[in-house]
C-alpha cells in the first residue's frame, strides 16, 4: 500500500468528477495546440510564398534622380547615367549580423548591346544564383547556359529578333550560342538577353562592376527590415529596399493573429484552471471524512497533500495527452477550411511535450489551494463528519 | 512534580468549544489514569463529552487546558506532525460506522496505516493478511467494503486498527451499528486483543460493554467518575 494507490483508487471511483477536471485541461490545451498549429501553418504558408516571389531585398546604386518608370513603362524618355558598385565591395555583405539568413545573393550587370543594328538590354548574371532565385523561369528547349559563350533570350526579344534555340547571336561583334529561350514571364527579362556575368561585364566594358544585387532572405520570422538596414549600413552608396510589402503586411497579420491566439489561449487556460480548481475543491470537500480517517491513522499533512497533488499530476498527464491529440485533430480538420491552400503542418513532438508539462503544471497549480486546505484540515473537525 | 507510573495520565483536562459568543464546556474537569493492558469502558450519554475525550486521548483534538501524558510523553507539547507520527505508532482507531475507504479492498484498507511507514511491500502484505486472518476474514481480503456485512466491515476496521501493532486501541461506539450477536463477537475480539497486550479504551453508551472491560469510567456533563 502506497500513497499513489489511494490517488489511483480515488480517480477510478470519482470518474464523473475527474472527467470534468480532465475536460477543463483538455479544452485549455487543445485550444492552445489548435491555435499554435494554425499560426504555424499560416507562417509556413506565407514563407513559402515569400520564397516563390524570389528576392525580397534589392540593392541598387543610390541616385538622386527620381524614377520616371512605372510598371515597365518609361514616361521620361531621359536616359540617366547608370551607376555601378564595385564587385569586390559585395564581399562586405558577409559581415552583416544576419548573413546566415541570406540564402541567395544574385549580382547583375545591365547595359545596352547591339544586335542586328538594334540596341537591346543585356543582363549579366551568375546563372546558378539567378536560377535558384527565379524559380518561375522555364526554358522552351535546350539547356540553361553553362558556358561563357552561351546566352539565354527572353521570349519577347527572341520573337522580335527571330532567334531560335541553338542559333548564333552576334552581340556587339561577339558571337554567342542561344542555349535556350525563356517562356514568357511577364517581367523585364522577356525583353533581355541574359548572359554570364563575366562575359557581360567584358561586353559592356564594366569589368568588376555590378548594376544591382537581388537578395533572398529566408528563414522563419526573419527580420527582413532589420536585415535591410544592416545591408544599407554596409553599403552607404546603395539604396536597399525590402520588397513584397504585401507579403510583409500579411506577416504582420499573422503577428496580430498570434497575439490574438495568445490572448484566447490565456483566457481558455484560465477558465480550464478554474474548472480544475472548482472540481478539486469539490472533491476535497466530499472527502472530508476520508481525510479525517487518514489523519487519524497517522498520515501527516504532507501525506494528504501528496495524495491530492498526485491525483492532479496524473489527471494533468491525461489532460495534456488528450488535449494535444484533440488539438491536432481539430487543427487537421480546420486548417484546410480556414487557410486557402493550407495543409496541416504535422505533429510537433516538442509541442506535445510542452503540452503535457503545461497541463501538469496547470493542474498542480490549480490544485495547490485545495491540497493545502485538505492537508491543513483539523483532524478533529474532519472526524466530526464521521 | 508529576509522577509518571501509568500508560495514560490525564491532568486537569478542560475542553471548551466556542462558536461566536456561544461557549460549550465539552469537558469541564477530568483527572484520571489508565494503566498498560487495561480494558477501559468510558460510559456516558450522548453529549456527555466522551467522544471529545477520546479524540483528545487520540492526539486529534487540542484541549483548552490540562495535560495528557502517554508513556511520559506530553501529547500536546508535540507539533502537529509529531502527533501524526504518534498516532501512527501508538494508536489504533476504531470508528463508529466502520469508516472504511470504499474504493479500497479489504486488504488495501487494512494496509492503509502502513502507507506512511517505511516497511517493505512484502512485509506489509504479510502483516495485513495476518490481521485479516485474525479477524476471520481471510477469504474475503479482495472484496470491497460494500460487498461485506456490517459485522465484517467492523472486523476490517479492527484489523486496520491493529495492523501497526499499536499499544493503544481507541474505539468509538464499536457496536453502535451492529446487531447484538455481531456486537458480542466484536467485543470478544477486542477482549482477545486486550489479552494479547493491547490497552483497549472503548467509548460507549451501551451498558452491556462494561462486562467486557476490566474497568469503567463514567462521563457525565463533562466530568468523569471512576
């Protein structure tokens, strides 16, 4: 006979009361688990979109002139002198605090070249970085350029100039093989010839110069605006802009939802704890006679407290496990309804452990007062109930 | 100077219950002693103060005044936890209406006082089964209390009271809820425990109990008459 036998026995005997106690914990824990799963899915969803959008930080040389271009339409007709960075300077980006969060750094050089007597845009890129960044670039045939003497044409320019994959194109007197033609993207690259960075710099006479750098920063809850500031500090001559404000504002919405979830969780947990407290108090009051017997046969007040708290701990474990399972089931069912293209993020084992600990802690906290009351019950008073 | 020659000595005992302005003198003045291996019947009508006296002797109820010495130990100079240990070691309680724990089996109920002692499980089992056999319930050790008759439940209560082999057994109206035949069986059981060396103190209003006791103490209006 040990004290835990008494706790087990009482739980088995008072199934109805214990059910309500566990219910209080299950409601609290499952609400927290559901809300956390929803915010986790929302965050993942937004981050995936961020990744699909490509660069979220763009660095261009600072200019005092205002842009007269909107949505690809140039209304000024004035050609400003294009300013560049030194390629060597780009190494400084590695010294920013959040460098490890910069997943892709794609430098470019831009400039005009002549093809069949026409001025066209040449964009020099590091193909490996650029293709990782522009996941929406699809070739129509052939392969993406791998050599210095290969180029890739935008869909619009290929049609206008009449080039096909495998053909030879002459850029300012230098011959290049058309390795592939891009499918239409609806963006500036439709009108550009894309060549390797080194070859483009030589063709444009801009050795070791860069016109712009596109950067993809990706991590859960990355401080994009902070990283933008860190880069801007390192490159005082550059204008560093965080892109995709719309997505960022969605992240703010998620933050708001997170705060809301936290608030709801706290309220639900408080209600759950209150239910545990009331049920435990009821249980202790009902057991006055029993506690009197325990005290009369030599149980110390600490022993009585142990019995009550052990019950609370056992019920906390049950409530935590059930709350975690039910919370995940609700999240699994509700996420596809609540979030477009949203899928349940999966079971998080760490959250499971935290849930159980949280339920046990709540149950113990809510049972402290009833346990204290029971343990300090005057044995003679308790025995008067006999 | 107090001469300690007896197992239990009660000196100048008073107990007043107070509720608001109302004071009730449950025990007005009591002085008596009980020797080792005595079988004492404390007789008195309802409200005479006998149950209060029993709870004070059982280290459960702090007296308003006076001193109670058990084996030279001044009970109410001890802390609450020390008194709990004293009860565990010295006292076996038998309550009116049996007061068994309904969700524990006979064996578990009998083992209950040993839940807070440091004995090994095997020894606890052995001691409990021995006591259950002693009260004649060997075949029913795995039954729950509500599967037993009143007399059998009282026997379980007796087994629980003696399992730790306490020197003193305090019984509050042990035959109050039993028919005369079963009551006689229980009293004979208590008598045999007394013969085995336990000091038995029974509180009752039933005059028939006197016949089993070696001595009786009459309690009336909060005072005792040996």
